[in-house]
């Protein structure tokens, strides 16, 4: 089975059909070039020497195109650790989700919750802020990642501004780099504050196009999908149908391949063909919207 990664081949040889299907339903990670570039950038920010004006990153991209997966992976690769000599606990990277609306207290709560640090409902915002700053300093957090930053758009303009000021204050006080991720609307929100706009370098995670990078992605998928026969996903008849159905979104490409591989196992054909893709129970994202608004 030359089309497979050796580990995938080993897995096929030791698994039943239902084990293979179960495996296909689990999350997968493919290290595509765009993800590697962002990873390198995050590494650079984590190692950045402390400075009065720390560089920040704003990762923007369409929904379901891999932002959270990428950041989660980076956070997982930078776990907390105890330094042997001092027995001190370090947390180089802290990742949180912006609260569903731009609310200062809830923002601090999210950070305190993620550090398992209790707080009283009556505790004032200033006190909470001081505790957050103290904790992050103590843990020597180098990078604070705030995902779903577009949630800040759920509030009024004045609440949005207040929240942006909170972010700015944290970054100034702690002198750490911030990484915010969200949809394109988040970019517009940050642009409303010229100081923040200056400090956030935008990185766009574009939709996939029919280019070499996309074909490389399909090749990587083919190597880890546990199918006994090659599918030749990069052949233009197959690659173009996956791209058009997925509308260029990584989550959709992954879903189409997952469903196709499952059908290929269930039907016994063991390969993803145009026919298999046409027969999976899958609706492209924009048709889903049409179904709801019809
Ligand atoms: N590196 C990867 N390899 C394989 N599949 C991936 C990868 N990254 C993401 N995916 C797939 O894409 C899906 C969507 O990814 P993710 O949740 O990171 O998107 P997102 O950009 O954060 O979307 P949203 O803006 O809606 O939060 C994942 O559930 C996973 O199936
Ligand atoms: Mg996300």
C-alpha cells in the first residue's frame, strides 16, 4: 500500500472496518504550509525579548478554515512546566476564548477560570484585573491567545471600545504579545482603534484555491486516510469536485474526505472516486444556508 504513510498501513493491517470508521471520525492534523508559517510566527512572538511595545498578531479567516485547530495545537505544544531548580510553575502560552460579548469582567473570569483561580461574583473589575495581571506575571506567560475575538462585535460601540482598551492595557502592563483570532469582521473592529491597528500585524488564512498547496494538502490526506486502495485525490476530476463542494474551507474538505472514506469502507470499494463523493450525505455550506432561509 504505497499510497499510505507507514503508520496508516500498520493501522489498516491491525484494525477491523468499524475501527477504521471510528478512527476517521476523530480529529486529524495535517501540517500544511500556511499552518507551519503561522506556527513559526507564534514561536517568534513567544521568544520575543520583552519590549515596551510588543508585537501582536491578528489571525483572520473564514469560519471553519482551521484557525482554532492551529492555535490549539500551538498551545498544546507549549504546555505548562515546573522548573526543576526553583520548583516554579511556568505557563508560556495561555489560550482563551473571548467571552460571547465584550464584557470586561467576563473576560477576566475566562482567564481566571482557565487558570483554575476562583473569584467572587462581587469582586470589582479593577481587583480582578490586578489578579489577572499578577497571575500572568507569576506564571511568566509569554503569549496570550484570544480566540473568537469577533465576539467583541456583539456589544455596543462603547462596550467594544472599552474592551479594546482592556486588551491594550493588558498588553502594555504585561509586556507580552497578544494573538487574536477571528473572522474578518474582527479585523474591522480592531481597525477602529488606530493604536491597536498599528500594533496588530494581520495574517489572513485564505480559502483554499486550486493550486499546488491544495494538491499537497490532498496528498497528505490520502496518506492518512485508512483506505486499502489509492484514490488519486490530486487527479483534476477529483480535486476540483472536492474544492467546489467544500467552497475552499479546510473543515469542509476534511468532512468530505471523512464521509467519502467511510462510504468507501462500507461499500467495500476501498477508494474515493468521483462516484463515491457524489453519493455521500453532504451539503455544501452555502446550500445549507439556502435550506434554512428558504
Ligand atoms: N491542520 C488540519 N488538518 C486537518 N483538518 C483540519 C486542520 N485544521 C482544521 N481542520 C478541520 O477544520 C475544521 C475547522 O477548523 P477550526 O475549528 O480550527 O476552524 P476556525 O477557523 O477556528 O472556524 P471558526 O471561525 O468557525 O471558529 C476542524 O474541525 C477540522 O475538521
Ligand atoms: Mg474557531
